[in-house]
């Protein structure tokens, strides 16, 4: 009894001594250490991922031929795709603004779950976001005169984040990091969206504003009626920009008031609901009035252009220095953008009315919502019909290269994926020995030098009688084809009976003629190279499918096709998604083998977007900054396709 007590009393000082020697971790040190661990990854992502994309966009806004020689704004983008450049810029500004608002909303919504107050994180974000943007702008422009200001702002912001993370000191991992990302990223995206919106509007005003002023001067000299001169005061762009700002603010207030009103009880807050209903109705009338005003201004611009073309074309050339054929496309860019904005807004409103129609309590109310949605949809479709006209002012050669790129992707991706899956299925389920050898054989085209294999394909698809494919065609009685020289589409050649030669016309529309023979050669090369690669990857996906599921399906009476359709395809959907993503992005970025297969005498038939951009860089015609602008447009197309594919297959991909 005594010994036990002694042992216990002697052990207590050791425990106390151990507790005293254990270091006490400071929340401030933990927060600072966490930020220091994250900083290298964030810095690498900024330098090697975000910066090249932003710098490519910045380079596309420079002048010069071989080297950048001054800022020209969006001129290269408008030369490439016409007024769509302004429309895409406004859409991108909207996406950035909405993304920023969503990040901030996510931070606010996470307060109840994480028990962390999000509002204080907005204070350092107000220092971090503009400092980050300013630092990037200084890097782009190469002017570091006031670099101390954004650096000081970032230091203040980081100190504020460290202090807030230390004060919150919660045990749940990732809470502070989420608050940091949501606040910093949300404010940054919101500022970028606002800045891009103002920049696009300033570019429209810089490009179209002087031409519109020249138009007004010319018409003022011709018109004699004071009423007509007063009406022309509606045309200036600043007035229309203010009108559009009023439209969006009014629409936002209408939506906000409707949401607030729907949350109020109809009995307890009947007075408040009535006043909010009157305010909403007033805002709707203001919105309709602004829309009518803007539509009238657009109609006046179109009428002024028609009148100017008849009475004052020489005066326009004297004022602007531009011929009428060059003056009109540039002047009409803003009406085209404004018309497309009306169309997209109408379609968005139609979707909202259609979605809320089923929530109406009465049948007449539901039918009224459906009717309004249909009318808005028809009107939006008529307005969006301006899209082809807007695109027609762009670079026709670039559009043709994009069309060839799309044809190349459409005829390549499905075939190579189907062949790869078929080979993988046969090899995995039917072949019992030599699978490793077959894998090597399938993989050889992928790892072989691209230039060498493409050069071999130029011999196989030679345009003379010595070409191997032509020898085969001759043996079976098919006319010899000019594989690398014939610019006609494959369906046009089939309609002509396979006869070689480029003269003559066919009743087939140009959009339905299909890929040209040179493009067919590139498609076959891509299928030969990547089908084996896809087969090897598909085999890895097939190996992950449990054999028990096939056995259970066989017991239930499922055949081979039923098992393949209901078991194999769903369970290898992650592999299919991965390969499809690689195939689509790869076809839009393909260059090496296409350039080798390309024939200089008929270069246009195989000039996809990447080849066309390279030709501009090599020849410096029109300029390398213009090529940078085209590259950024191609990057944007690939990014949009990737996002669409992710959204479209989100519910079809099964990860187990």
C-alpha cells in the first residue's frame, strides 16, 4: 500500500516536467507556416500557368510586325473575328464578375458551417486584389516605377490574413484557406470583370466613336430640319453606354426586389409587399423605356448610315480618311454588338420566365409566363441573327482554318476512340497470349518520331501513280487521286464520280463538301497514331472492371453486347472522358504532322488554325502580335470546349 502510493507520487513530477517541456504552438506561427507552405505552389501556378496566358493576351494587343511596338488595344482581335471580339470581351467580363460574386457568396455561406466570420477577410482582400492586378500590369508593361506600392499592399494583405487565421484558430482543416481564397479570388475576379468591361467599352468608343462623330458632322451639314438635328443627339455612344448601364442596374434591382418580396409573408408584411411591388413595377417601366430608347438610337444609326451612303460619301472620306467600304464595317461594329446584347438578354429572360412559369399558382398566370417566354425567345433569336453579320467582318482565312480544324476534330476523334476501344476489348477479352507484344506494337506509332512517320505518309499518299494508295486504287479500278493537292471536299469528289481535277462546280453546298483529300490524309495519320495509344489506355480501364460483374450479368442472362453496354461502357467512363478530352484538345493543337503532310502548291487545303498562325509568325504577315491574338482566340475555343465537355459529361462519368 505504501509502495504504491510512493510510486504514484514519484511519477507525478515526471508528467508535469514532460508537459512543461512540450512546446506550445502559437496560432500565429501555425498560420504563417501554412501560408509559407502554400506560397511556392501558388507562385509556380502564377508563373507557369496563369502568366503565359495573360501575357499572350497582352501581346495580342501590341502593334508592330516582328516585335511589339506599342499598344493597339483590341484591333488585332477585331481584325480576326470582327465585332465578335467586343462581344466576347463583354461576355468574359460578365463571367469574371459572376465568378467573383459566387466566390464571395460561397465565403458568406460557409460562415455557419465553419464558425468563421468571413467579412473581416474582405479587408485584406481590398489590399491584395488591386495590388495583384497592379503588379501584373507592371510586369506586362515593363514599368516598375511605383512597384513599391503593390508590394506594400500585398505585405499588408498577407499580414492581415495571417492575423485573421491566427485569431480564428479553428481545428477544422482548410477553413482559413477557403476564406483566404474566396475573399482574395472573389474581389480580384470582380475587379477584373469591372476593369475588362470598362476596357472593352473604351475600345469600342475609341474605334467607333470618332467614326460616329464624322458621320454626325457629315449629316449635320446635309440636314436642314432642326428636328432631325435634335434627333441625332440620341446617337452618341456615351449616351447609349449610360442607357445600357441603366438597363442592367434596373434589371438587377427588379430581380433583387422580386426575391426580397417573395420571402415576405403576404399577411404579416402586406404593406411592405405592396410598396415593393409598386417599386418593381416602376423599375420595369424604366427598364422598358431605356430599352426602347436604345433601340431607337440603333435604328437612327442604321438610318444615318443609309442616308450618308447616298448624300455624303465623299465628305466622309474627307473627314475620316477612310473609303466608304472601310468606313461602314468599323462604324457598324457597335450596332452589331448592341443588337447581340439585346438578343442574348432576351434569351436569358425567356429562360427565366419559362423556368418560373410552373411556379405560378393560377393557370392564366402560368400561360402568361409561357407566352412571354416564347415571345422573348423569338425576339432574342431575331437579334442574335446579327451574329453572322458580325463575324463576316473578320479574317476569312482564319475562319477557314478554324473550319478545317473543326472538320479534322470531328472526323478524327470518334473514329480513333472507337477503334481504340475495339482493339482494347478484343485484346483484353479474346487474346490469351502475347498481350504484352500487342501493346508494344500498338504503342509504336505513338512513340515513333512524328516527322519521320508523317514523311512516310507523304509517300503512301503520293499524288502520282507511284503512290501506294493510288497503286491500290488503280488495281481495283478506282480513279487516281491527287491526295496532297486536291482542295475539293471528299463528298464533292464522290459526287463527281471520283474523277481527278479541280474544275467544275457541283450542287453540293460548300459546308457539306466534307474535308479535303489533304485533310483526309492528316485524319488517317492521326487515327493510325492515336488508335493504338487509346487501345493501351482503354486496356487499363478494362482491367479495373470487376470480373464478378460480368459473371453476375451472365447468370442473369445478359449477352456479350448487353454486358458491354451496361457494364463495360459505364465503368470505363473515366478513361473514355480522359481520352476524349486529350483527343479534342490534341486535334485543335495539332501541328507537326499536318505541316509535314502539307504541300506548298496547295497549302490552303491543309492549313488548320495552328498552321495558319505559324505561317503568320514565319512570314511576319501581317504581324506577330496578330498571331498572338489568334493564338489566344484558339486557346479560348479550346477552353470553352473543355468546359462544355466537363459540364456535359458530369453526370455520365462514373468514378466508383
